[in-house]
């Protein structure tokens, strides 16, 4: 996965939406999980507070306003408190996370309406009492609990605040405007401010939670990347120890023989020098492959884009690999035709072609033929250099794997050559750096065709 820059995640946090759908989902799941215990405690506490206020009303106005007390206690103990407890209980129901926002939103709206109705009854029985302060206070407390304690999305909070305020304001404006016009208008005005403040607080809260989550996500991704690099380093060290140890021992032995002058015959000395040259070449290829992959991954690979004849590049690689092919009694065949000019880096293209051809020779049996062909797309937009071998092929499920760093298929080299799983990973990176792509058309047991596709010049 490509890591998003911290600044990008910060901007997305302020917009309250991560562009990565999986990241967005994980944020909400984590938010629900972290806020679940707090939400349950606050909802149970809300039910208890509602009950406590009911007891206070019994003590303060029970004898003075018995009619109001009956309706107030009914709303408190049969609607408001049960709604808090019902929302708390819903958090234990399977599938709660998918519907939590709207369960909490609907419950909070009904609680606010019930609280508004309680104060409406109080104003009916005590018409001289101004209600704007106590109505605003009750609704604000209920909405504040939802914003601070319940893990609701910003959109759900905004709908909750608007629906709660609209319902309570409409109740007072429709039924008390004639008797207490100023009070009803003050209630509507104050509740509008409560709704706006609730929405702003919700935006700040979710934005802060998203920024914190984004920071944790960056740390997690950096840790994952460090773990991957450490594992890659360990794997490379293991491969290097395995693939370099034997050649180095052979080179050391041959060097000792040459130094001691025990190889007096010119022919034996020539063969020793050739063996050292071949062994050091294979070791250098391993190091170059690893460094090439690393340079391409880190963006430090210099690319010189120019016009390159793809057929000439195919002929050149065939000539470079001819000695290796002859050593395994194999043939290299290059199709003829007119030049095909592509936009590429000649050196990098040569490295890709060398990797494909050496890989084909490595996995093909003796007396087989490796064929290089150049094909142009029907629309003329791109061209392919294809290397076809007669080896064991690649199983469909292994095609992706062989282009990964240290990825290897089930096939093994036919001449005992080393296979460290870096060559094809290098070709993929180099092709991408030149604006092209690589691929493999193969099936197990029927050979393989590796290709690089580049834009036609």
C-alpha cells in the first residue's frame, strides 16, 4: 500500500472524510469501539439524572402543582429515562455499529422533544414563569451529552440538533405564541443558537478524533514499513549468505592457487581466471539487482528518456547472451522486421531485456530455443519486446509472485544456477520508471513469455 502523506490525512481529517474507504471504515469501527464504554456509562447516567430530577420535582412542586407533576413524571419515567436505557441496551445488540448513528440520533431527538414537552406543561400551569432559560438549558444538556459521549458522526449530530430544536421550537411557537409571544420567540432563538453550537462542537470533536487517528495510522504504517524493510534486509542477508558464500569460497581457493603458483600451466591459469571472472560476475549481478530494486523504489533511479529501436535492443541482448546460451546448448532467435521506435532509457531497457533473456536461458532445458519478438499494438500506441522460452512455464497463481522482490515460482533453474528472486522485481521497477509495464503470459508446463510494453515514439 502506498502511504498517504501526513498533510494529506490532516486535510482529509478536517473535511471529516478519508478518501481511502478502508481507512474510513476502520476509523468508525475504532471510534465505536473506543467510545462504547463511555457511551453506555453516560446513557445510564442520563437515565439516573432524569430520575433524580423527577424526585426533586416531587419534593418541590408536588403539592403545589399536582397536575403538572403527574405529566412530568410520566414523561420522565416512561419516555426519557427508558429511552436512555434503551439506547444503552441497543449497544449489546448484534449489528449495533452499522445502525448506531441513527439509533442514537432518533433516541436523542425523542428525549429532547419529551424534555420540551415537560417544560411546556410546566409553562401551561405556571403562565407567569419565563421558560426560555430552562427550556434551552434542558435541550442543550441533552444535546451536549450526545455530542460529548455518544460516538455519532458529524452528519448524524447535525440532523439530531436540527430536528430536536425544530420540534421544540415549533411546539412553543404554535401553542404559546399568543399567550407568551416574546418567551416563545426567545425559546426559538436560543434553541437555534444551541443547534449551531452543537454542530460546531461536533465538527471540532470529530476533526480532533480524526487527526489523532490519522497520526496513529501514520505511526502504524511507518512501523509496518520498518518491519517490512527489516524482514527484507534479513531475507537479503540470508540470500546473500547462501548465494555469495560458495562463489566467494571458490574465488578464494582459486586465488590461493594462483598466488602459490601451483597452476604453472598457462591453460590452467586461463581457466582459473575465467572461473574467477564468472563467479565474481554472478555475485556482482546479485548485488546490482538488489541495489537496482532499491534505487527504483526510493525514486533515486536516473532515467534518460530517448528514442530507442526496440528491434535493435532485442538483437543487442541476443548477442550479449549468446555465450551463456551456447554453454547450455541453447539457441537465441530474434525475429526480423523494420525498426520499432519507442520512448525509453536505452540502458534500463537493456537491463530489463538481459533479465528476461537470462531468466529464460536459466529455466529452459538444453537444446531448447529462446525467441525474442517485437510486436506493435493494433492502435499503434505501444510496442512489446517479448521473450519466449521452452521451460516449465509459470502457474497462473504464481505470475504475480514472480514479479515481487524475493518472489520465486515453483520452477527451478535447469543448470543449477542461483535464483534469488530479484531479477524480475527489478524489471518491473525499471519498466515503471520508463513509463512502461511488464507482464508474463504463461501456463504451467508450456513455457513462458515475459514482455515489456513501452509507448511508441
